[in-house]
């Protein structure tokens, strides 16, 4: 009783009177009866900023649907297309329109028509939210005006004249452009209530740092870490093996601008070392998988840097594997299996010729020891990663808003898999002398990862955590990797695709079995009857007839190839899973042409809709996790009311 009274006293500071507490109860109770907000789920963005940004701007097609619903046949398809493009890219479209409409009178007419249309779309987008929630989303400069325009006022007799006068005044005082931008951004915000990123923001594409900037400014987001994310997180923490990994990926895909321009990482020491060491070496086994914007004049140097950092990575990983025998990754120690005289490597009892035998920095007597020059290079790179202000800010955001898994509104979100044995039981994994499986494995790995970044005084715990981050990236029992090996050495040095094949965890052979998925859902505290598992990581090969719906829709694999590197394999350009008050849909996106095409021609991403589940009744806030929190808050406030009425607490005057 004493403890409860203490809690009620704290609550009374916020609600000092019976009236204030009662008002809040009424407010919260009304929120419980609103339709559930719209959630969007995306995965495997892999640095494809332009496509990601457009999907956010068009709400995965939601804005065009709002326009269609609001105007039906009263607008032509061309007008709808132009209105949508304006909402997506208001500043850019306004610049073009200002040039196309030369005289002021015609421009003012266009402003009047467009503002009325935007107000109608805004009303439709805001209709499922409380006035309070909408008010919080309003841009400060125009908050009062927008609220007036989108709120029905019963007391005004000539409503049309009232609203027309507001819009006329906006145009007359020269604020129409700014108002159009404000309304467009508000619409974008309202169509997505909450955003889930189910892993792999980084690597392959050119703009992961731009995606991170966008997410940091986004109104409501959570992130489930993918293995590519965790390697960057480990690099930011100071793991040398992770630093080498992210560098290798960046140079391999021709994306060194991410490091140099995006994060301010000085790559001159690596470039100088690569030129000095491999100056006459064509490095033909280290080709660059470049995109359209790549400057081919950098090719020769990049290939040398690619080889240099790959050798450094293999050495650093070998040191880590030897340091952590409990990881059970001795099969990845291959440099010591090389016969330098014969130019071969012994793998699985069979000898293979090496595609590249020029390894001047590898000492046959101790192949995992860095050369003095390599040691200097990795030391400088480590300092650069640790002192990159922007990278550190991004990674702190990943730790703050992210986790290895999330249970949310009856859904279980994780990037890869839950490691299973062939019989479907949870695979036991030894971590520093203790075995974990299922949810406990996720929790243990995440705990160590956080120590690897945040632990300062306990250097051993920090080192353990950094090594675990590398293990999460590529360990055989890592839930976000989910394969028996990361075949880095084989893919570069052995001309036999079979030896580089990475076997998937049994999870991927068993996820069509309902009893297996039910066991996973129960492990994470969910009722299998209505729950879903949502993950990415493995691209869905739609062009071969594969489907993202597994086990009748109980499991949703939403990696549809956001990354251009995978689009030839998947046949599409990514999925958005949408959950709203009516059900769940998958939107399959076609490739995005470009921002320029959208601005100039009004081109949009074409998306096909696939119904996952239609609810038998509409879902409200009361049915969500937020609803649980609100009901708990209401219960506390009702106890506060009782305490006031029973004289246990005294109301505070104004």
C-alpha cells in the first residue's frame, strides 16, 4: 500500500486535480477506440536510398490510393499523377511549375485549385487519428491554419466561404509555396504511423548513410539488426575484423564514397599500402561489382585495395577464431592450409589450385600475423572509425532504436532465423562457456553486442562483445546469418562454385511446418493462433515461382530485392508489408526509375498488392501493444481518482 501510494503521488504531480485525472482518462479511453495505426515493414534495404526514400514518400502506394478514394472520377488520371508527384517531391515540382506557368493570375488559380486538393487528401490521411495526435504532427509555422482547414466547424454557416478566404489569404500574402510543402510533408507523415526496418540497411548500395539520416529524423521507427548492420556496428565499436569486413564490402561494390564522403574515413593509408604492395599485380580475382555511378578510372586502384583489405580481413578473422575456440569456427582457418610452393590449398581433404598466388604479406610460418605495414594500416583505420562523429551517431541510433528481435502487436520480427536442428528443436549454442537456444540465444548475443559498444571500464567484456558482433555477422549458429559458413576465402581463391556454397540452417527447410513455427512463436511469448513471424535476409525468387508467404502466411519473408544486386534474382524490387486496422497486405514493388523521372515525368513505383490476412473485425488501438499500455495508464489514473476521493491524496490548487 505504501509503495502504491508513492507511485500515485508521483502521478499526482502530472495530474494534480480530480478534473485533470478524469479528463485524461476520458482522452485515453477515446484513443483506445480509434482504428489501429498503419505499420509499414521493410527489410534488406542494402543502401538503396533513392528507392527507399520514394517508398516512404509515396507510402508504398498509400498516397495514390488516398487520391483515388478522395477524387474518384472527378480528376483525370493525369491530374492524379501530377498531384501525387507534387506530394512526393513538393519543392522540386514547384520549381518546374513556376517555370511552366508564367503569369501571376494563372499561377494563383493553380495555387487555389492545388491547395483545395491537398487539403482534401490531408483530411483523408488524418481521419483515423485523434485531433491531438494530428496536432503534434503539424508543422509549427502552419499548425493553426492547417487545423482550421481540416477540421469541420459546425458553428460556421457559410463554410465554403470561410475555407476559401483562408486559402485566398495564404496566396495573397505569398505563402502558398511554403504551405504546399508543409501539407505534402504532413500527408507523407500521416500515411505511415510506424515504420519497422527488419534488418540490413548497410552494404552493396551507395546510400546507407543517407538512409540512416532519414531514419534518425523519422517520427516513429524501430530496427531489427541484420548481419550487415551488426558488422558496421562492430566496426564503430573498434572491432578490427569488422572494420576490415565493411571496408571489403565497400570497395567490392564500388562504394568507397560511403566511407570517405559519408563518414569521413581517411582511406589514404590503405590506398598507399595497396599501391606499394600490389603495384604490378592486376588483382584480377578482386573485381569491382560497380553500379552505374561508378568512376571506372578508379578501377585499377580499387582492385588493389580490394585485395589488400581482403588479405587483412582473412588474417584478422584467423586471429579472432584462434582467440575464441568456443566459436567452433576452426574450419574457417584456411590461410594455414595453403601450400605456397605448389600454389594450392587443402580444403575438405582435397587440394585446389589458387586463382591468385601472389601473397607477399602472408608469412607461411605464421600466415595470420599482420605485416608491420598492415598493422599500421589497420591501426589508422581503427582510429578513423572510432572518431567518425557521424558513424558513431548512426550506430548509437541503431543501438537505441534497434535490437536483434522485436515482439510487436502479435508479430515476431527478426532478420534471419531461429537456429534449429534437423529435427526442429532449438539449436544449442555455447557462448563463453554457457549454452543458449531459442529466445535466450538472441538475448545473450544482444547483451554481449551492447557491451561491445558501451562497456568502457571492463576491457575484457568490451572485447568479448566486439568478438560476438563479428560472430553475429558470420558465425554458423548466428540467427541473423543462418548459414554454415561465410565462404570468403573460397569465393576469391578457388575456381569451383561448389566449395563456396553456403548451407542454410535447418530453419529454412522446416519453416513450412506449422508445428515448428508455433514452437518458435510460443518461445517468444506469442499465441500461435493469430501471430506472424516477419523476417528478411533471404531474397524471395518471385521469378521462379517462390512466394513470400510461408506456412499459409504464418511466416512472411519480406526480402524482395530492394538491393539492385538481387533484382535480377528476385524479379521485383522489394516488398513493403503493410498492417492496418483492416488486415495485412504485401506490396511488391517494381524497380524505381529515379527521383528525376518522378519529378519531371511523374513516374511512380508500380506496386502489386497481395492480401495476407483480412481481419474478421476491424482492429482498434485497444487491440495493440499501445492499447495495453493505455489500459494500464487508465487503471493507474482510476486509482489516483480513488485516492483523491478517499482522502489519501489532496488535490493541488492552481
